[in-house]
């Protein structure tokens, strides 16, 4: 979960299936913005809009926090 509101994120112009550049703890990466976890292969990272209307970071069938140390 993040505190980034979906409305604010979408104002940046990103569309689903696009790779979004992000930086977490000094680590640069590109992560696909998708609708649901099943839109990426198992163990792949993803960005999505959660049920509360915030941007979420996840790994399909795994833990984003554990893998990326956040």
C-alpha cells in the first residue's frame, strides 16, 4: 500500500499496461501498471489501484516488501 491517491497518480498520464519508472530506497526500476495481479506472471512486480483508491505495489503470489526490502 502507498499513500498515493489513484486520482493523483492517473493525472500523470499513465495507462494500464505501461511500465512506470519508480525509485524505492535509491533503487530505480520500471514496474507495469495493471488492473489485477493475474495481469503479470507469477513472482513479477506490479502497480495497481487498490480497493481504497490508492496506488499499490505488489508481487504476484509473493511479497513485495520481502523481495525489495521495504
